[in-house]
C-alpha cells in the first residue's frame, strides 16, 4: 500500500479559477499529478472552511476561507482523507464548519480531527486496504478553532488525552499516522517540547508523526522505529513570496510485507498559485538542507541551544504582543527611542511575575480562564 501525505491546502485568488474548474493538471503539473494518482491513499490538510458567506470570528491572524465551488478541484485531487485539525477551520464560525462538512460529505471526501463536540473531534479515521489497517489521528495546538462546549471545532493536542488516543488506535491498526498541526511558523527545527511530544507519541504507537502548520520544510528523525517529521511545508497555499513558502515536501509511505519505507518528494511554488515537482538542482538544494538539519536534531543539546537563540530573537516581539502592540504603544515606543517594552521590565520582579503566571500551572490555568471569559463576554466568537 502506498500513502501520500501533503500538507496545507488553501485556495486563494491566484488559483481559485483552477480549483473551481478542477484543472488539476495545471495546478500540479503532470509529474506531481501522476505521483498522486499512483498512490492508494492521499491525505491532506484543508487549511480553512469552504464558505462563500463572510462570518469571520475575531482572532489573531487572518480569517481564511475558500469558495464553495472549489470543492470541484478538491474532489478532482482524489483526496482520500482531509485533516481538519488546524488553526483556521473555524475562521468563519459554525456557519463555515457546517457548510464545509456538507460539501465534503456531498463530494464523498472523509475528514478527521474536527467535530461537533470533543468526542467526535478526537475520533481517528481508519483506512482498511490490502488486509492492512491504517489509523490516522489529527490534533492541533490551542488557538482559536479548538472544539468547546458551545462550539464545534478542531481536536486539540491534550497532554492528558492524546497519548491515550494514539495508544488505543495502535491496538486496532497495523500503522498509525499522527497529523500534528503546530510548531512555530518559519522555524525549521522542533522546539524541545515538540520533540518530546513527538517521541512520546512514537512510544505510544505512532509510526509516523508529521508537523504541519510551520509553512516551511523542516527536518526529521527516526526514533524507536518511527519517523518524526518536523515540518513539511505547504502543499498549495499561495500567500507569501519568501524562502519558506516557495517549497514543500510530499511524504510517501510504502507499506509492504511489514516493511515501512518513508520517502520525501520535494516540489516548488511557481507564479499563479501553482506548484511543480522540483528540478534536479532545486531537489539537491532543498534536500541537502533538510538532511543536514535532520542530522542536527538527533542531538538534544543542539535542539535546546538553537531554540534558545531563536527565543531570544523573538522576545521583544512577544512582549509587545502582551502589551497590546497598539497605536499608542507604538507612538510612545518611537518617542522613547525604541526598546520601551524592555524598559517596562527592567525591574527583576516584573519579569519574574510574568514568568510565574505563564509557567505555574495554577496561575496559567486561571489566567487563561479569565481571558476566555472576557473573550466570550465580548461576543468575539461567532456561533
């Protein structure tokens, strides 16, 4: 059995006409199209709802959506399964969720990782073929689309529940795939915590764990017989023109006689919202970087040091976000000659207090609950 896993699909103005007309050969080119059609199973992440009506929720970042007519192109891709556990699937509230599920059902495209309630959202999807059972479990980090008591949504990564979900799925299946929507965008390595999470998932029975969401090709490692992929880039998501968004990987899993072979197929983004299989030169450049980073991440010390450097580079940006990053703050920061947010934390106790609120479980839970209460009071989330 051959399985192909692609990452984020988000239909934009540059390629909407090709999806609506189901022009897959133009979107992918003949070589990529042939690779997909030769696979027995094709799995992708649908990065947002299919809805024509605007019903955006209030959140950080853009509220994505795709036209309802785009379902024609998604069906033409012959998708076997869509992962919906991501940070955009509920961008247009319950209306977007409902319309998306209706369109996928009509097109006979199954999904995993999203539901009307927590129990439904956490259900895995099992593919039975050639006397094999392939289990797929999808979860997302906590952003604005996680399922709640009063709204449908994405299945969250839960440090108390997700490992049990994976363990139980492995008892039923020959091969388990975990789609984890998380990690820091545009960062090519795992954080120390994500590496621990992925390794624990492997210990609990996951044969392949894939981090999507980072919008860049990252790295991978083999751990206890499992393959852990820390970022495969986008599939079709024509949004930015930079080194991160211009390339991606398809993951090919060949399951035969209990021997599982994982391969990586690089491709690059072209103008007009289309992608093509990478040229020989592009393949060499992309895969050299990928394999070099993959050699580095087996060293836990390297992962910690690299992430520490990255965290330092992002510190000021995150402190600004904590303080609202509004117009008045920007004006005063400019008048102060920059670095105002650091001056606010010059006293040792200020940073210690912030650290304690973020790190201590009791304070962390209380702060999040209080913020959520205000969020709901303001009717920021659409039903």
